C-alpha cells in the first residue's frame, strides 16, 4: 500500500503527519492524521484512536484537539481518521449535515446506494490498523479508543465489539443509544434498513444490554450541550453500565457545550487516563 505524506510538522518533540491512501474498504482515497511522540529508536508505542463527530474530517481534532503535549508526555501515538468516504463518486445528502459525507456513523452500510463506499466499520476496525502497524512504531497490543459525539458512539461500539483488542475506551459527549434518538434513527435506518435488530451492534446501550463488556469507561459530557437531552441521552449509558456492573466514570461537566472548547479542556486528562491503561 502506498501512503502519500501530505504534511509533516514538528510538535512537542514529535511529528504530526497528515497522510492519504487508497482504501480497499471504502473504495476511495482516505485522509487521516497521526501524531508520533518523541521516542527512542526501536521503541514501540501504544496507540490512541480518536473518532470525530458529524461534519468533521481528521482536521478538526488535529487542529483544535490540543492532544499533542499530553501524547508527548505519555508516549502515545494519536490516530485521527476521517468520518466518511469522500469523492465525486461517493453518494451524499448534501443538504443534510447529519447524513452522507461527514456522517458515516462508523457502520458498514447494507443499503443502496450507500453500501458500496460507506464501510467505515471495516475501515476503522480492519484496514487502517494494518496501515498504522506497517508504517509507524505502533504496539498494536496496546490500543485505546476515544471520540466525540458520533465518534463517541463509534468509539464505544467498536470497543464493546472488540474488547479483546482495546485496553481502554473513553468518549466526549457520545451518542450512547442511536437507536433511540433522531440522529441515529435517521442514519441507521438509511444505512442499514428497517430491521432494528441489525442496528443493535451499532448501539452502545444495546450492546451492553446484550452482554458486551469493557473493563472501565470514561465519559465527559457538558451540561450546557444543546444536544444532550434529544440526541445524546447520557443517562441511558449510566443506567446500562450500572445494571451490567461496568465501572464507569461518567462526568457531567458544568457549563460546557458540544464544541472543541469543551473537548480540548479535558483532552489531556483522557490521554493520561488511557496511558495508564496502555502501559
């Protein structure tokens, strides 16, 4: 596989890369970013994945996430993929911010015309990890995952489905039960069809109710988030974790909204929390 290095910048003694490659999973060119902290030659480093939210690309967290100093201090590689396939041949709903390009919901679509390219689950779970392992000093036995909003949904569901792979999982303002909110009802219905049983593997609360487990969970949610009551429903995750006996730090952060001002405030804490579990 050929990687195109679009940019490389020194930061906190490490290197911030932006790269692209042709994806077999999506059938498109995909762009992602990787921060590699300073390290001794030959060292293998743990990996923290960050999945972004609606309307975002890799660039939002890369430019505004303020993770590099913490990653440098703790020796953690930070990987930020895109949120959907891109390209002229990729179907879209250009007048809908919450569906189509920028809104892949980390699913493998089964419905036309989305099923050809919208295969973000396969891209994140199967393809991109191989790219990271082959091209960076990554120890793939030490992986954590986090994300924001739609990406928080992606992080939770991917970790719950792959508990043997991810040692740690956290989220910022995640969509915890997409089957029960308008964003998820729209996206899962159109990507996956009307069979709601097929939606369960893309719903963190449903996965937990059906027996999926992780060792621990960290979630930060702003109390001033205007999506909290209708779309995020953090309380459903609290109830599910309590019933399942999953230790969960679900922190309601007073006055914070849904933006990167919120994410960047707590990003260093999340990096440190993951680093403790990725030793």
